């Protein structure tokens, strides 16, 4: 190759290098932007302000901000609802299995229409009767319930370690699905998952929900 050809080749390489670097940087920025968009679609869990609470002696301050770094299950319930009392049994099981892995369960007592459900004494009696050991806060005016858009009890919201809502369930709760989601949230940082509690029966979701609904009606 002539000296003139080599000089032209070297100039071409010099011109191409900044373009390739610029393209590489653009790809990195696009990837980061897409990741940021995915995160922005998640909803930040509203805080849970309260003045009356139970089983909070082990917590210096009970708030979602103080529990950042933990996976939180918010369990909306009403002491006068039979379906909620049945759900507490399963919530207790999930808490026992997943708490060592980083799960915190917070009960949010949201009264229905009955005025007696707003009584702290009534709620406390039901805590003891149902064997509830997890913290429970009283949402007397249903403001927390409204902030979450929860229109029925029982309802469950799963909040990840960064404070974002990752799943929600209402009415007839699908405990296998809840457990699967907890597995995912608790192992996102590489921690091993506990043994399964709820095994799918092979029934369709519709049949399972109808069966659970009928079982819940037996208490009335």
C-alpha cells in the first residue's frame, strides 16, 4: 500500500473511533432509561399513619419508611368479618414461614359499617381470640384503606424492599399466588426461598375461587 493509502486508512480509523464510542454510550443511556421507565411504572406504597396500634412493642417506629429493606405484607381486615377471621389463619402461617427471610406483616383494621368495630377494646379482644401476633394498626376512618384503593376485606398488598407495591389481592385470597409472589420478592437479592406451604390442586382459578367462596360462607 502506498504511503498516501496508509494515511487515508489511519484517518478513517480515527474518524470511526469517536462514532463507535458515541454509539456505545448511547446504548448504555438507552438501557438505563428503559430500566428507569420500568421502575417508574410501579406505585409507591402510601404511608400508614395511625394513632392506635397493637403488638408494636418490638418496633421503635412502625412505618413503611422504617421497614424499608423488608418485604411487607399489608393485611386489610375487619374483626367482624368471618372471611377475615378465616384468612388470619393463613396469614399467620405465611408470617411464620417467611419472617426469617425478611417478611413483615402489618394488619390494618378497617371497620365496615358497624360502629362497634371502631372500638379499640373490641379489636384487642379479637386479636387475642384469633391468635394475632403481628402488628395491627387501627384505620378508624378508613383513610389508609382509601389511599390503597382497597374496597373489600380481606385484602392483601405486597410491598417490596424498596417500598413499591408489587401485588395486591382482594376478597377470596389466592394463597398459593401470594406465596409465589413472596418467594419472588424475598429471593430477588439471591436469598433461598423457604419450603412451600400452599400446593396448587390443579383446579382452574375459577373453580378454586368458587370453592373458597363456598367454604367462607359456611361460617355465616
